[in-house]
C-alpha cells in the first residue's frame, strides 16, 4: 500500500511522533504529558518503530492499537527483507540483532508483529479542516504532491537528498499539500524549512523524542 487517507474529523487531537526505535517508555511519558486520550486522539508515527532501542516489541504492539497509525520506515523495510528474502546481515548491522536473540514463543510473536509492517503505507495523506498534511518516513521524492501519484518507494523510505539540500541552504517547498512531515535523519532539534518538517530528534541516541500536535 503506497498511500493511505485519514480524515481529521474522526479525532479530537492528532499528534505526530519522530522515529521511536524501541523507545516505548519515552513515548509513554510524552503521551502522559500531553494528556493523550486514546478514546478521542490519534498518534501517527513517521516510521522506524523498531531497532537500536530497548523495546522494539513494545513499539510493534502499537500497530494493533486503534489510536495509532504509522508509515513504513527503512528499519521496517529491512526487517521484512530479512524475514522474507534472507537479507539478514543488513538488518543486524543496523540494529536488528534484538530479533535474533529471541527464541520459541517470543520469536513467533515477533514474526507475527513484524508481519503487520507489510500493511503499513509509505505515505499518509491527512485532511485537517481544509489543510492537507503528508507524512512519509524519509522524503516525498517529487516537486509536487498528488494523491496516488507514482513515486519511487525506495526513495520514500531511504532518501536523504532533500534534507541535505535544506541543510546546505538550498531547496524549496513541495507543492500540492500544506505541510510534509518526515523522520529518518536524526537531528539535535526539529528542522522546519519551507513546508517541510523533520522530526527525528534521535531519541534512541539519548536525545529527546519529538511529539508534534497537528490538530
């Protein structure tokens, strides 16, 4: 699934969260602070729920929560490539070693949880009272956004070309939507430029976890 549509009218508040990487307790603390209500509110993640941090399984369990949505990150992509296509070393080198330490029922549970990542969209289109917010893991690899347009899935979850241009003082907005939110590249603080918002602030590396309210 490339695109998925969400209508903000279905929730009171909508929050976006940067790359979790197994930092479930940090997320729980943030949700308490903002008085998140799972009966009325929605949390959307920019992908990379797993690897490197202490609780990948806890973060994967969010995929079964009705108040949670996520796009697919490159770490989910690596996990699926390892399980389905045998590309184990790439995942292990990038924090997937936790999976290979599991045994028996824990391994079965992890495989089932990771299978849910197959259903994650690459791009979320969120309608907010006449505004359109687009969420993807690394980039929307085009100058103009259009619902359902063909884009390179690899670049959506892996590309750092756009953020590198922004960091070098170049680039511009993406037309076709009001705001774009990405993760993937760990930063010391959120980066906002044009209508682009990069919210991976390296929680797993000892920095803060960024939570942004968009509704």
